[in-house]
């Protein structure tokens, strides 16, 4: 019941400028967390909070963003991370690089922030798997598309035949 209600009130983001705004706000929140909140918290709470914020931002974008031709109203399938396979392969590949970087830092880094990097590495590995798996599924079974809604013109067209 709750998931169904959530799907009805979830905002859908279709335009690139709003997707970029979402990402920019997420980066600002992460920066605020890193500069203001994390130093005031114990290391374990700081690590959990930072990684939870990152995970929530990823999942919020996945559930909200809609690509061209993708139905807006219904929720995405639970396994679907992007509208097109290529986007999932790109994001998944970047997450794999972040995962590898995290593994090296956990193995050879200082003990102070190892917990945060270990959590981040686990999250990056999980997200990379989910994005890559989603793209493989989208390649095998392309989604049905719908025509993009026609937006009403903002201005009245000029009548040049006077």
C-alpha cells in the first residue's frame, strides 16, 4: 500500500536542466554534510550519514528521472535504473572505477576513514552491479515507449500574413 501511494506522489524529472539541478543540489548537500555535519559527529555516524545520503541521492534519481519516450506516470520496474542501456553502462562503469579506487584505499589507506571508504565501496559495488544488470536487461528486452507529450507553446505565434 505504501509503495503504491509513494508511486503516485513521486516527482518525475524529464528535462535535462532539472536533472542537472537535482545532481547539483545533491553535490551541495554532500559538501554541506562533509564540511559542516561530519566534523561535528562521531566517525561512525559521519560515515553512515555520508554514505546513506549518497545512496538516497542515487535511488531518488533512479526513481524520479525519466528519459525520452519513457512513460511518466507508472513507476519503473524495480530492476530498471535508467531509461536507456547506454546510460546505465556509463554510470555503472564509473561506479566500478569508484569501487576499485575504494578497494585500494581500504587496503592501503589510513585507519581513520577506512569505515567510510568500506561502506562507500560496498555501496558503489552494489550500485554498479544494479546499473550494469539493468542495462543488460534493457538490451535484451527493450522497453515500450510512448510518444512525448506535446507542450503547448508559451507564446502566441506571430501572424505575418497581414
